[in-house]
């Protein structure tokens, strides 16, 4: 009997998903969350045919060096800025991500952050829990900014951006977006969204939500010059990647009242959060959980497992993983 292919899962995962993988593979799954240094990643990946990785696992040419065995990496995320896809392609390794299954859940969370930041929900709760709600609360304390009837700006209008836009109809909002390319007209109509230039978006948005993929070109796409264009009453929400925002410039704008509030689910150095942000009451901060509903995290894990199964020739979609990033590598694999 030939040995089962080996699959490494770099972070704890739902047991039923692991059990599905174990039917076909010799699965080594990490039991606790830990950060894998490049050399550890390299060692781990040298010994397996497939891997399910998280965003903290950075795979580049150096990590792949000398690896003749690895066939597939399934990223537990839609974003894949932790993977050097060209290097994976050169090494003949298929990369997969988890698009679509999280669109609506991330859109819900972007709205949760926008509403909470605009209405100062978490700061007010901190104040109440600190026992400060005595007889001295004034009628004009805790004033926030409205969401309904305002202009929603969306920077990056992929499938998550579109899901965010569709929700705006219920709040009677005007929706503006900026994107590399214009959406097809039927989608624009469904989203009730209008394409504008980036500068115009920054100037007009009462609430600006960032949903861009992160790459070199988008590094600090929102920095001091962009923040200077925004309204003093505006709210900024980032559910994309930390590196899209210059956090020092953002903290200065929030501190100096040049922006009403920001809500951030992602950080440039996460899990570290810039101390300038931690000290601000008008910055709402959450630990990268926009996709973290029970149903969606299960769907992401399941899709990642399906991708590994299919790439290594098992399951109903054997040979045809659903969400490959570099499917061309499969044509170069030896036939069995
Ligand atoms: C999370 O940030 C993801 O890309 O899925």
C-alpha cells in the first residue's frame, strides 16, 4: 500500500473539516495558534504534499527553495498578500484562496464598524462600564454623526464592496465608489453606485469604507494627503489590509479632529497595533474578525479543505479545485 499524501494545517481548524482531510491524507494539524518563522515554514512545507495556511504564514521564494514535493497551498482567506504567487507558480505549487463565501459576512461587519464608529458605541460603552454615567450626562454629550441619508464612499468595488453598497439602500444613502475599472452597468444599478475619481470620493464621502486588495501599489493609499481631502465629520472604515492606511497619519488626523472617527479591523503590523491608535477614543479597533461568523469561518475552512482535496485528486471535484489563483501550474504536474 502506498503511503497517504501528507497535509499540514498550520493553525487549529474545525475537527470535522480535519476529519474530512484525514480520510485521504496523513494530516498534521497544529493544535495551538503560533507564528511560524520563515525557516520553520520552509521545514514544514518540505515534508508535505499540501498545506492549509493562514494569513500570518508568509510564503515566498526563499521559503519554497528546494521544495520538490509541495503541490498545493490553500490559504484560509480571500486576500493572499501573504503568498508570493509568482514564486509559487515558478515552484509548480498551486495556490488557492477562499473568495465569495465571506462576502456578505464581511459586508455585515463593515456596516457594524461604520455604524458603531459613527455613533461612538464602543467609546460610550467603555465610559458606562467605567461607572461614569452619573447625573452629569448632558443632552449634548455623546453626539455622533448620522449614517442614514449620507454619502457612502467605497474604495475598491469588488464583490465585498458591492455587498456593502447593496445594504446602503435601506439607509437611504447615496453610494459613490472608486475602482480600477467601472462595474458593468447592471451591477452599478443593483448597487445604486456611481463611479467617481479617488479625489472626488475622498472629498464627498461622509463614510468611507476601504475594501481594496493589498499590493505594493496600494501601500498607504490613504495617507496624510488623502486624509486632508476628507471631511472633518467623516468616518473611515478599513476591513481590507492594514498597510493600505498610514496609521501614524490617521492617528494624527483623529487626534487633531480632522476626521470624526475611524474603525479598523486590520493593522499594518498586526497583531501589534500602533500605540498612537490605542490611545484614541475615536478609533474603534477590532482584531481582524470581519469574516468571523460561525457559518462563514466554517465555509472558508471547508472551501480550503475542498481545494486541497481536489488539487491532490480526491472528492467530487478531483483535479478541479474551485478557487485556484494559478491554475496553470496543474498542467505541469506529472500524470499518475
Ligand atoms: C481576511 O482578511 C481575508 O482576506 O479573508
